[in-house]
C-alpha cells in the first residue's frame, strides 16, 4: 500500500520516490546481510526462531510439496522446508537481495542441502513463475520492505495453486499496554545494537521505522482478501509485536 500519491512511498518515515525504494532497501540488506541472523537473535532475544517454528508447523508441509520461500534471505526456513518436502518436493529460496541469497546459498551447502532447493533472485511484486505453481508460499519479515504490497499479494495469489496457502510472518501492531516500552526498545536500543554489532545504526533505524509504517493486523488481512485469498486469519504472537497471517486459494 503506497502513499496517496502513487509516485511516492515510504522508506521508514521518509517519503521517497516509489521507483527509488527498492534500491534503498537493497542498500540496507547489503549492509546487514553478514550479521543478519546474529542481529535477529539479539533484537528478539531469540524469539524469532520460535515465531518461525510456529510458521513451519502451520505450513504442515508434506512430501512432494512445492514451496516458495519469499524474502527467504539466509535460508533458515528453506532448510527446514527442504527436509519436509523430501526428494519428490522442491523449495524455491527467493529474495530480491543478492547479498542475502549468498548467505542462504552458503548455509544450504554447509547443511548438505542442494538437490531439492533452487535459489532465485526475484521481485515479489512481479514473480517470474507460472500460474498455480506452488502448494505453499511463505514470506517472513519481508512484506514491509516491498514498495507495492498489493502487487506482491496479487502476484503471490497468482502463482499459488488452488488448495494452497500463503503465510506472511511480519512485525505488526502490539497491544497498547506495551507500546511505550516497545517504542523505547525500537528507537533507542535497536539502533545502538546496530552500531555496536553491525556498525550500522541507520539501517536498524530504518528497520524500526518500517515496522511502524507496515499495515496493522486487520488491514493486512483485508489486503489479502482483496488480492483474492479466502479463509484469511491471523495469529498474534508476543502481544501482537508479530503476527502470522494465513490465506488460502480455494
């Protein structure tokens, strides 16, 4: 969902030309790629692993399934998915950022996973796959960085098979009771961690701001329904700091 002027969009709290955002986001993730998983552990006290484990459980993959892991970056979901779908299935680890995919490729090779995983550098807004290709599509902590979220959801719906489901794990709108503490952490602690761990406070400032600009739970659910998904629902985790949205193509 862009700003009212379709020629502009948000990059964190900044208003920028819509055509510039992808390159600006790419710069952020080029900067943080080598320390991305370490920073996630520090930022979430390891909770991101539990949130992803819940997503994996809800995916309920079976041998032979074809899976698209969008914004899959360092490949932590793809590694688990590859084991679940087996030799008869396939996983596409996809991301728009080459530096993140390099990390993912290295980790897959280190884990001995090569035969049933393809790595693809793609734009979620214009997925280069045939209609009705995938049984399941996941996107963990990536949708908020997409310039045109409606276009990405429509593209995901197009490449999903009837009977398949899309799963979007993303930071969301926390409960009001914890909002002050959450703001303090996001705008004071997080950039400080970025400075000392990744030598990049500005990128982590952007990440905090991008979370605030992302649609809340009900808005994202409505956006998925508008894209064609049915039986849409979400599950809040950590008092709404994170939500898993699930939609089906019937």
